[in-house]
C-alpha cells in the first residue's frame, strides 16, 4: 500500500485524492486539489505524504492559515503515528508564534514587529532563557527527547509544553526539536510566507527536502499580498517628532563621543525637518482631496517638498532612516513600541518599491464612529511575489481547499503548467443538501438595483425564511443591502432574530471578535432562529456551525467594493494576463463567487447534517456575458445537484418538501 491510512475504510474520494498526491510526489510536481468539506482531506493528504517523506528522507511541512485550524492535522498525525510508527519512529509537532511562546515578560509585551527585532538582535545579551537554551539544549539535543519524546499529544496544549521546557527559551527549544527530529511540522502560513520569519525558522532545514502543504489554500493570494504590504496611520509623523524630542538628550549623550554636539543637533533637526515636511505634504494632499483614496509616490512627494523648506528625496530619506533607527533603538530600551521604528520600516519599503509596478502607494481615509482616520499604504498587487521562493525551492507544494478555482488559482500564484490538479466530488448524498437557485431579473442587489422592488424582494425573503425548518443564516452582499432589507424583515419572521455585530470597520478588532463570538454562541443554542450577516463579514469563513445550521440564503451576488486598490489590481492583472475581461473577473467576480460558495458550504460538515441552500440572485443563473454564467463556475457538487427555479411558488414548494 502506498499510504499510511490509519482508519479501517478508505472512501472512494479519499483514494482519488491520495492517488493524485502520490503521483505528484513520485513525479516531483506541484499538486492542487479542490475537495468539499467533510471528505477527510487532512487525513488523506497526511496518509500519502508521510509515508513518501519517510521513505525518501523528506519532511512534511503542513501549513494552516490560522493556528485554530491545527487540532485536526495534529490528531490525524497522531492516528498515523499510533498505527505505523512502531518501526518507523515517526516524529512530529508544531510551533506557534515566537511571541506567544516567549517567557521574557519585558520583551514579550512589545508590539509584534518590535518584539521580533529586539529578540533577534539582543537575545544573547538580555535573555536568560536564550542563554539556558544555548548552554543546554543547543549542545545536547537529547534533552528535548527527554522532555518531548515522540509524544505528539504534548503539542495539543503547547502552553503546557512551554511550561515543561521551563528555563530554556521554549521557541528556540521547540524549533530545535522540530529541526532535528520531526518528519512532520505543523506551522501557520507566516512561517513559510514571511521571508523574515521563514529565514528564522528554516535556517537549519533544507526547503528542497520539504513537501509543503497549504491547508485552505484559497486564502493564499490575500495572505501573500498582505504580508508584502504595509499600512501606517498618518499620525505617525507627529508621533515620531514627539519621540525624537523626548529622546533628543539621550541621543546626543550617546553620540557625543563620536562627533561634536553641534553636528549631532543638526542631524536631529534635519530629520525632524524631513518628518515634519512629509507630514505637511500628506496633510495638504488629504485637505485637497476629492476622493477617500489618493495615490502618491516618492516622485510626487519630492515635487511637493520643493515648495517646503525641506527637500525630500531618496538620499535625504536614507539619511533620516539612519537617525530614526537609532532613535527607535533608544526608545525601545524603555517602551513597548516606537513610532520611529514603524516609520523606518515604512520609509525603507517606500524606497524599495519605487519603479516596481507590483506595488502601489495610496492614502486611505476612513470614517469610524464619526471620526476620520487616514492611513498610508504601500500595497503589493502581485500575490505570486512572495510565493515564488516556496514554489521554486521546495520539494513540491500541495494545496487543497473546498473553495478553489483551480485554473484561476494556478495563474494567480504562478504555478507551472505541469501542476497536477483535481476537482473532487462531494461525498455527501443528494438528500443531505438541496441547492436552489432563484435567478429572476428582479432578484438583483447591485448599486443600481438594490432599491428597486424592495417590497417584493423583502416579502419573498420573509416567505423563504418562514418556510424553512430550524436555523437560517442569511448572507447579504453588503452592509448597504443589509441596512435596506433587514428592517423590512425583522418584525415579520416566526424565528428568533440575531444580527451580526455592527460596524465592519472593526473586523480585526478584539471588540468585534468578542461581540461576534457572543452572538454566534447564543445562535448555536437556538433551534428556530435566523442570523443576518454579510458576505465579506466574519460569519462566512472559519466559523463552525456544526449541527446548528439547517438553511442558508445567499441574497444577491456579493461584488467586492469599488476601491482604488481593486482598480489598480484590475489594471495589473489586465497587463499581466493581457485580458481585460479576465482581469475584471479575477478582481470582481472571483472574490464574490468564493464568498457565495463558502456560504453554501457552512451547514454541511458531516454525514449527519442536512440543509437547504438558496442562491437568491439574478447573477447566479446563466447570463449573457461569459463570466456571468456563475453556475458554470460552481464546483461539481453544487453545479450538478442544484435546482434552478424561476417561479417563486416552486421555490417555496422545494423548501417545504425538504426532509430535514
Ligand atoms: S529568546 Fe526566547 S524567551 Fe528570550 S526574548 Fe526571544 S523568544 Fe523570548
């Protein structure tokens, strides 16, 4: 047998997946698989890769987008280890972020970026845990075998393991253990995609001897773009000037042995002048703006600076970076964060990306709770930029997801032509999920049409929700549509109503997450409730509705908002692929399709689940423009099982006849 499959019965679709992976490993080719949730993807991938890795002296690097998704792969590895490791001595484990594992309180509490830099630069001097690690663990790996052994369950509660490691830096100790012993290493995406973090972790691992697996790989393009971009508040300039003034005396004291005081004073004043001038230029651009997103680049800044007392150009910025860096190191000796440090990173990237068409620079203005905030962005348009190294240098890359548009994904991430791929059918039976499409012209919620036929559309939504048994998730395409329709529905439903947390501006904040989880936890306890959410909100992906969701209604097609960033992305892809329509599809349709399919996948996670999914929107039916035939782009399991209804009464009959 070519696999180490730990369970009694292998399902047909699992075998299909394992065969393809096996072939890709033997032929040393990359492999992409779209397979629906519930198929047992994780165990299939591990069963085929681990055996091959062990026999060929390779390591399996399994990457998840979030650490919350690591329990399953760890459990499956444990099953494989139990069954096949007696003679093979299979080792494995995981590591979480260095900051979370850090034991040095005064460094651990620093802002992320600062934390990594301080730990990297100063660990030898300031950290007793690192010194212990160097003295004991680094010299004698056997210590790790005593603490961890081959018991992978120790990694389930990694904080307990951290405590076991006690006096030695847990991050460096676990890293060493994984580098020396592990056949299987479970990490989050950042370890592979962020060049800085990868260098730190893979310093002793040869990437060409690694099978690199990306779980839920549909999120790779966004992640790669995010990791090569930078965003800072425009308040940064004034905050930096304050910091420099506060630490001016200390700066002079430290430098005075090298140069005379007057020169040092001048150096500081010149840097403050540059930062103040930068601030003034940005404020003027914002004051004279007509839009909430305004592009800028260094050329524009240099031209505008000519009118100021201070000339901002490449060489002046380089000089200031040196001074700001020194200030930031002084500040970080006393404080958790330094704005000078953030400005240095911003200015370095600004210098690096001039003349690089992969990058755009723009100012973004947002209104949050009636207050205006503005940010400077340097954004990477090319998702394949950071990925290139991994693709070219690893043994092979295996990516899989339930929401993957194989051809598009291959192109976006620059996978070579010979990459192997498969679209695997759903293991679930037809009577588990009924997928209904209602593509009437009026079921349209675009900017132009969202306010048309509001009463008709509201009444139809009320009828659909009231005819559904159990809990319902309703996914609106945008906050605006949510705000138009939810008030019309609220009082006419025979279900308990839950609304998503309000402002989208806080999607990444802790407040938002707490609010979201509270709502979700209450909703899960219901058996006849409706949760109103939006497609680009947080109930659509990575949220578990196991056993508590029987219906989903996707209201209208969720086009992403029209932003400067999206427009630039469209132009970039049009040039890259030499096809304007395709670029429009990639930037406007594909994200909406992914969100719609993710919504449809929410309720069915196991063979016990049953659900009705309704796509209520004109765009879900066959259309005139080639890329509007969204139904053709649905994965096989949705496309082949869906029922298109054009009479509303038929749609209701289909819902009512479903056996939940
Ligand atoms: S070496 Fe380890 S314990 Fe010390 S600062 Fe770095 S992460 Fe923290």
